[in-house]
């Protein structure tokens, strides 16, 4: 049940006083394209992108002709549309893909973590999940592999814990120590001190110490399939 999460992200310049551009820009759609408006609904960036994100840490991820780049809150394209894939900025860094490899850039577009990974995810709580040679681990914001790439699957950190898989799923802390034994068929993120895991045909709600807070019988034979859990991940992302 390897994760196939695709942080698939749907996501010229108009000169004016900085005060005007300090307004929050919001995304709008027109004729199948994406542009951005100011809070007074003035069009500051015409609808010319194929897709675009809302702003995160002052930048929006925008896409045109299959290439990704970043626009700042003044409506200026400050990081060129050169990347094959990308995540939004988190903790001042964005995961980007170029020529089949992933690395990280800073807010100036400078490469700060080399393009050496097969897959890379956004930073969460100062750590990012990365994949190389079919194994997952975690890097810090300096690019140091602080938790070795030894897991067959993994998710990002939430509330100082991350779900990881090595045959079975469990949880580690930011020091890489196993906090909840790797004994479950699947596992999601901690939210408000609770995490959803799968054990056979049951779903369990766990505390951060691994205590079972609630058991939910679930008889659907697809309950533990990758597709079902990808759906739950999407629910998690939309709710939190």
C-alpha cells in the first residue's frame, strides 16, 4: 500500500505603489485560466495561468504550459516558470522538481537542498519527507538527512509525530525514535491529539502515546486499500 500521494498542486507584472499591492490577492478563474484580484476586486494579474495556488508565505505557485514558478504578493513573477513540479512554500522552502529529480529552493529561488531525491514533500514542523531509491526519510532545512532513509513509506510531521512504514505503520518523533510501534496496516496524521490508523477491518483512533481512544468496525473490503486512504488524506487536507 505504498502512498501515491501527489501533492499535485493547482496552482505581467503591474507597477503600482507598494501600499496598493499590500492588499491580499485572491485567485479567480476566467475562460479556463487563473488570475489574481486585490481585495477591492481589481484585477492585478490577468487570467493567464493554467493553474495557480492561493498565497502561502507571500508566494503563489503558478503553472503555465506545464511549467511551475512563483509569484509574489505584488503580482510579480519572481521565480521563473522552469520547474516540472513544485509544492507551495512552507518554512521558507519549496520542494521543486527539475529533470526528474527533486530539491528545495528558498524565497529567492536559490537552490538550498540539491536535486538529488526521487520525491520530496513540503516542510512540516521543520522537517521534510524525502524519497530516494524507494526509501523514505527526513531532511532538516539545512538539507541534512536527520532521520535516515530507511522506511518503505512515510508521511509528514504533525504535532511532532510522523507516520512511517516498514512492513507495518507506526509513528516516530522528530528525533527518529519510534513512539508508537510499527504494527498497523495504515496510518494518517495527528490532528488535535488524535490519529486514525487501520488494523485489519477496524479503524482505531490513537492518542500520541499509542493508547486506543476509539475502535470503529469497518467491514468494507477496500477499507485498507491505497485508494481509500488517499481519499482520507484528501479529507484531512481539506478539513485542516
